C-alpha cells in the first residue's frame, strides 16, 4: 500500500506543473477570444445602429468597456485574475497610462489599435484591429515582444 501511494504521489508531482501550465494557457487563449468577440460586437453594433461606439481599454480596471449614445448601453469584458492587459499598441506619446479610448464609427475602418494580454506564466497574445479588413486578429507573441 505504501508503494502504491508513493508511486501515485510521484506521478501527481510530475504531471501537476504541466497541467497547471496548460490551464494558464487556456485562460489566456479564452481571454484573447473574448477580446476578439468584443471588438466584433462593437464593430457590428456601430454598423447596425449607425452610432459611434466608444471603446475604453482600461489597464487600471483590467477590462474593455463599450458605450454608445443609446441610454443605458454598456458592455464590459473583464479578464480572469491571472490574465492582465500588459500593453496597448501602438504606444502614443502623452497617453494616459491607465488606458485608451477609441471610437468605432459606422462605415469607417476601425482605428489601428491592439491589446497585449499576458498571463502569470509570461505567455502573451496581441489582439489587433486590422484597419484594412476591419477584423480583429490574434497573434502569439514571444516573451519580449509587444507588437
């Protein structure tokens, strides 16, 4: 019985780091897909309703917020505890370090903007709005890249 318990604890000790690492990567990928869905929603809403949509990328609140002139409309995407907004690209001079606001106009291409998400393990994903196609794209970044 002691040998079986020892073997089981050895197997758990060997596999636990890889399982927890996989969970961190899943959280980051899920957060990146949430950002893609959020940007798609904002672009589609601007087109359907013919209203400008203000998107706030808040590093301070670790969230994305969409607002429109319609009363009471607000959509918020918050990230899991271990996923953070690392950077907003491209960097702008004299930018508020807490976040950035962009406008998505109906019939106009979205502004060239991106969000870099990172997890506790150091993995990074860049989600950027392509001004030509108007679609968000997810790019896997290396440990030192920001764009």
